[in-house]
C-alpha cells in the first residue's frame, strides 16, 4: 500500500457502512432476498428448475419462450442483486447446456437486455461472478441457522458444498475486515496499542479462513467439481471454447468478453494485500486489478480507500517496535499460508481431477451436467477467471511471503 501523493487530505477514518459492508457479514449480502416480485415469476420459475432443465436439455427452449420483462419494477439493492443472481445463473446454464463444444455465440434478447440493465444499475458485468455466486446466494434453511443456496446448477451436493464453504471463508474474514478499519484508524492516530491488537485480530481471522477452506474436502467431490460444475463458472474471455466472446442481442452487435467467477474476485484478499503492502508481479497485478471490475463498486471503493491510506509497513518499520513487527509478520505469514493451502485445493480439484478425467478414472457421484462422460478441456490449465491458475497462485503466494519485514 503506497502513501498518497502528498496533495490529498488525511483520509477520514474508514467505516464499514460507507462501503455497504456489514458488521456481521462483511462483504456478504446480509440476509439476501430469495424471491423477486410477482412480475418476475418467469425468471424465478426457470432459475429454480435449472439443474433439471439442463440435464434434460430443455433450458434453451424454455428461455426462448420466456417473456422479455422490463426491469423497471425492481426496487432497491436487494431486488437488483437477486435479479442479477437469477439472470446470471440462467445465462451460464443457457450458454453451457451442451458443454463447451456446444456453446452458443448469441445470448437471446429476452435474457440479454434485462441482464444488461440490471448489471448497469449495480455497476457489475453481465456475467455470473463471485458477488452473485457466493456473496448473494445464501439463505437460512431453518431457524437453527443451517445454510442453503438460493439458486443452483448441476452438481448437486458438491455444488452446494462449494458455494457454502466459500461463503464460510468470507464469513471467517469478517473480524479481519473490521481489524483493517481499526488498524488504519490506529495508524492515523499514531496509537500503537490498538494497532497491535488489530494486527493480532487480522492474523487470527486469516487463520480461521484457512480452517474454513479445509472443509472443502468434506463437501465437494473433485470429480463432480471438475467434470460437472466447473464449466458453468467459465466465462467468455481468455477461454478457447469461446474465442470471440458473446453477443448480447439487443445490447450490442459486437461480441463482448467477460471473465468467469474466480476467487480473485473476492474483495477480502485485495483488502488484505493493500493493507499489508503486498506487491505482486506485473502480470498478476494486471489480472487482479481486472478482477476488481467484477466487485460491487462500493467494495472496490473500500479497497481503493485502503490503498490511499498511509503505508502500514512503513509505519511499522518507522516505529521500531519489535512487537508491531512481529504482529505484522504474523499477518503476512498467515496470508501466505492461506495461499499455499489454496494451491493444495486447486491441485486436488483441477490438476489431479483433470488427469483422472483424461484417463477415465473419474467417477463423479452426480453426472447431471453437460460434460457427463466427456471432461471439459478448454480450461485445463486455467482458472474459471481465465488465469493460468497454478503459476498465478504460486506467484501470489511467493510475493506475499516477500512482504515480510526482515529482522
């Protein structure tokens, strides 16, 4: 995190509410709506039947019969987010119903136009992103607080597990997000004791995020993830299966290219990197900055605000306080450990799963997707966001470690 250019005023203390962040849920949408107003029944009906419609190859014909609905009856952020989630899921199902070799080149007007309008209203791209798939796609199944998704796709319990474990990682980050706010405030006030406490809380939160990520093994079958789920998260930028992008009929005559959902779209890691002054390689930085376009604008603004704050690393170095240095390094180490564990997950769910799928060893327990019997190949070495995933993750892990303060 670089200091300002000297001409800006001292930033006001950060507040979560200013950036549409929740004290309890962080970047997650608090208690998302699960139903749209009555006029949007046709969207909800298709969205709730997606796994069945895709398995029976009927989704495209259902979309073609869908009325083109005006978005003007949508009111407020919650309705817009649910509409974006619903239209995003329908779009991914429509596009990939027949697998990567049967991808369409045109999104029909009755789906493309409302999806574009809702996207414009939210400041999000017209594609299913982390902000939809995870942040806005959860509900309480019962009063005990058991969680479920709102909208689903092929993949059964493994897809549900993938979404909800990722949600638990975001939830575990909440104390860390609040610690960022306290750390910036303590720096501006030159108050070392609260700063030390904030850094301890941040390191602890990142450790809890790693623990949450480890639950992926309990709920997600690698074969189902690789052969069934993954294609539906794939975008039409840097994807050999759709080299020309997608035409949004009624919006643009030229094709447009957008990246699929990716953990790199999670605002949490951008915020941690900015606070800790982590500097990634030029290529990784370019990709990460592009992923910020897939965040809700207030969340992106939160990251930019941290970037404008004084440099924490410089502050700690200038303090000469050994306790602060140690606390800072614990945060960096915890973040590097999380990224190392993420590499372990990717190796299992993509690299090993890809090799097994090629040799016919993969036996997913839920073969309901378009890829049944034929593993996808277009993104073998890439993430759904389009990055060369293992080299990207190893690079960001290594540059995170490089952010430690030397003794």
